[in-house]
C-alpha cells in the first residue's frame, strides 16, 4: 500500500485526488482561508466548487481562516464479503487524502477533512479531535454544499413531513426544489451523469436532508432537535460520510454499494444472523377481516397464530409475524402509544404456547413492537421486552414508529434527529446482544450500517404496499430502485395476490406481485397476503414466492429508467440458480434479455409473465405461466403489461 505525508504548512492549496481508474476526480482547494471541493467524471464537472464548514453554538464558524498543516495520501484495495444481501462481494477500492487543517488565528482549532475517491463516487467526512477549551460542541449548522448544475433533474421526497419518508417521488429541476428533501437524492446532470447524494455511517448526529441555499447551491440541512440545534457531541467526533454516488446511466446507479464500503466491519460474531421469508397476521387487518386491537375480530389470538403456523408449514415459508398481540393497542392507537406494554399479552393470546408450537414446527416467530414513536415508554421497557422475546425463542422483531414525531425525554423530536438516530441505534445494538434480527418500520434511512450490524435485516422507509388502494400508482415501485433502494433493502410487503379486494385494490398485475420479490430486496421478505389466498386461489403463482431466495450472491441490473421500468437478475447465494424480475409503470413494454450471464449448461426456466391482455386496472389477473429449458446463448422476449411485470426462476439442472 502506497502512502505519503506532506508536512509543509500551506495557506493556499489546490489538490486533485483521482479514483483508482482515474475517471473520477475530486479537486480540493484551500483559498483565502476557506475550503471547498469539486467533483469531475472524465473531466466533465459533476459538482462545481462546493463550500464546507460548520456553525457551532457560542463559537466562531469552523471552516474559515484555515491553513493546511499536513496531508496524508493512501490507496486502498479490498473486496468486502457481506453475509447477506444483494451482492456477496463489494469492491472497496479508493484513493484517500486526509487534509489536517488548523485555524490561523485564535482559537486555533483543528480538524481533518478526509476524502475517499472511488471509481463510482466520492465520499468525505469531517473529523474533529478533542482540543483545549473545545471538548464538547453543539452543532448549529453544517454548511456542506453539493453544488450541482441548477438545470439538473432531481427525483425527491420532501423532508420534515408527518409521514416521514412515505411520499410519492417528484421530479423537478434542482432549481425548482422548493423545500428540503431527503437523501438518497437522485440527480441527473445536464452532461448526462446520474448522481445520488446521500450519507454513510450515520451515528449520533441528525440525518442529512438537502435544500437549496441562498446562493442557490444544494446544501446539507441537518434534521434539528427540538432545541433547534443539530447535534450535541463530545469530541472526538466524526460526521457521517457525505457521499456522492456517480454513474453513467440510471441503471448503473442501482448497484452502487458505497454505503457498505464506507462502514466498518462487524466487531462481534454475527454468524447466527439468517435472512427470513415470512407470512403474517397482518394483511387481514388491512382489509378489515381482523383487527390489531382486542375484540371479536382480534387477529393475534392463540388459535389464529397456530392456524397460521400450520399454514406456514404447508406453504414452505419459514417465519410468521404476529402483530397486535400486546396489551395497550386499543382505541385511537396513534394517540395511545404511551399505553403499549411490550411484555404483557392480551388475554386471548398465549405467547409462550404459540412460540412452543412454532418451535415444534420449525417456524420462526417474528415479534412486533409498535412504539407509535413513544420512545420514553418503549425505552423504559426495552431490555425487558427484548429479554421476554429472547426467553420465548423469538429471534426476529419488526418494530414500528408510526406517528409524525417521536416523544423523547418528554419532548417532540423528529424521527430523523440526533435523538431519533440514537434511539434506533440503541435497539439495533441491544438486539445484537440478544441475537435478535430487526425489521424497522418508520425507520431511520439506511446508511450502510448493516455492514457493522448485520442483524438489521430490513427497514421500510418509503411507501410500501399498505399504501395500495389509491395512494400509489404503478410508477412508484419503478422509482424505488433508483432512489430509496440506494440506501439498502426494503420491506415493501410484496406478494399480495388478492388484487381486487374491495378495501385495498392493488395497482399491479399478478405477475408483478411476484416480480417484487426480485426487484425489491429485503433481508426479511414478507409474503404479505393471507395464507388461504395462496393455498386456495394461487397455488401455482405461490410456487415462485416459495422458492425465491432472500439472499443473493450477485445482482445484475439489466435495464431501466427512473420511474419507468426496472429489469434485474440476481443469483442465489447458495446455488447456481438465477432469478429475474421486471416491472413497468403505466406503460406496457417489451424487453429482450440475453442470458449470457448464466453459467454453461441447461437451466429449467419457470416464467411468470403478464398475458397479452393483462392490465393493472382492466385485467390484473392476466398471467401466463410457462416452463422451458434455456441456456446462455438464449434471449428471452418478454412482455410487460401496463402496471405489470414478470418473475422468472432459472434453475440450473
Ligand atoms: C405501519 C407499518 O408500516 C405496518 O406494517 C404496521 O402494520 C402498522 N404501522 C402498525 O404497526
């Protein structure tokens, strides 16, 4: 590994940092005491000079009157192996330069700016060491800019809204960004590059949203605390990595895995973590057959749980989620979250009996904690609640944080504030201690910490299928691979085959529900409909849901455009089988897939495609299921109906 250090104090600096293949360039400058950076791909500008620095409460701004004390440069080459996910191996190859900066005048504070330049992106973070009279700081604002051309197109969801990340994507020019938006923020520059502005390794800090600042540059807007500051931190402190993923096409962007490369490897043994497919006492509540709250239609009863365990066995599914089992979930539950008890069951639900039965049938129970954002209430029971589940042989928990704000220390805080971030982290770490995996709904967005905490198997964090019945259109899931899914897997609750239910009508075809198991990765993947729908009405379609893996060794993005369509192939982690999925928006389309990524040999192909007359509104059940033998010299010719899709299993014979 090549490394050099430069010890000459400099007041003016212009320095290029080139990615390993030389295509991405980050230009750092120190000029008139101020620092900035710019990014280029193939010498074409991606980010124009962008300012850096902080406002700190009770102190001078940090980022002015600077000189460079020294810099350090190194190269790093590594392949990371992840235990589960979309790709088993992730390249972590970069050129790193750390700039050690100091103020030229009192208070002479120091900090480091560390850049990593990859072939598919640029990341940097601020590192502030402890120093005399500067050991504890309150960040008033972070002034990091991402200065893209104002004519760029951006795909975004609004920040600081009551439904957190659960909004439909909008497409505007950057110039027209009227309000702060969440990251990952996907952008297409006028010179044709695709970027995603995001962050990695978000710990102990407010989550970064992005806004247009008065000089019309995109700038970090850190989610505030209720005291209007952004974070209270003890030094040493490092910010999350500020990350700009870069690609030449929208489809290339979808497999950018830099968030994982920028996180640390785990420090403890996680060999016990296993991905999971599960059904749930769940959708029956959404369509009004059962209720979360106790009463004559209560879903989480001992009898229902045992029936669903038997169904899971018959269906060949390994897990069962049970929601609404605990005391306190009654009346106006969004207001009543303070009453939720996480170790006391309703009188019609015998948790130990259910988990004993599940164990005897080899079914994993997925426990559920709906906190409704009442964090004080939840944290006061946290240790006991996780112990209770662990003692009852429960290794998976779905958590929920419904409600527009959290209640922390008696104050209303944003889910995505420093205190919210720290709460989610506390649950992940406690769960790891108890050998429990999490699927967090209403989560903090993914920033790759699953690399360090692989027991965090999934999150929601966007509109999922519970918004069907009017609030999402077929284009929604076609935005996700290019936006939300750049922050990691998602529990989209796929596999709802009762498409024309009068309470929740789906905006998809049947084949598309199967496609979701491939197009939307989740380490905990739910087959979300009721078991009788699978067994009585769609046993042939369910065969795909039963066999599709929840862990893949390789993902090949094949074709797509943001909000229009997405076609992907994934190789099973544990075999030579491949799974293909495709989805389209309201427009039908035909795609041709060359199978040249397969190994030599013959594959048995099971194809679940839209029929020629399928249509998400007119004929959602129109499906054509065919079987044939294929090899790597074949090309598949596939039709996707409006709001449709396809799912294909290629089993190596
Ligand atoms: C919203 C979650 O997304 C959903 O999955 C859950 O069932 C409800 N909250 C109740 O917790």
